C-alpha cells in the first residue's frame, strides 16, 4: 500500500454540520475502498495567500491515509464534484508502507501520550500550590518585620 497526504481547503462560509458531512464522506470513502486513515487533522480557518473561487479564507484539513491510486482518484473526484471543497492537493509520503506496523506505531504513540498526561488528582500539583502559598506567607512576614 502507498501512504498519501491530502490537504483540503473547504469553504469557510458553510456551517459546521455541512463541513462534517464532507469530512465523514471522505472518511467513509477511505474505509470503503480498503484504505487506512492514519490522521485526520483539522487546522481550522486560515487566510489564503491568494483568492480562490472568490474566497480569501479557507478551512484547512490534513488527511493522512494509506491506499491505492484508485482511492486517491476517487477522493479527488469527490472533491471536484463537491462545491464545499475549494482546493486540494495530494502527495505521496511513502510508496511501500506496511499497514500493520503503522497501526502498531500509532497504538504505541497513543499509549505514550496517555502516560505523558498527568492525572488531575496528582499530588505534584498540590505540592506546588502549597509551596506557592508558603512563599506568599514568607513575603508577608518580611514586610511586617521591615515596618
């Protein structure tokens, strides 16, 4: 399988519901044609470098996926038909990708992210707050002594 990255710029004036319909349609197309979605990252509304279809802003989305050339052709065909898609570009990231190793790598990265996020019940945060309060008390005591 080949790994591709598509940057999609959609119309910023459409509602969130319509935008999500476009995104879901793309995700369904990838899974229907035996592709594998690696990353679907919404970058949000950004100013365009130049006017495209009389728009100066666009809603940017990064779609990273694995599939065949037929999948890419079908995704691009659906973007050409749909008026909500202003512009898009697809590039090849890697010609030969092992999907199973990619899935394992993604799972490993998700586990690391879970470990990196501290729990809100953690004692470290509480200790820092107590230390801050102690510093404030010391400053107040110093001010009183100086007077």
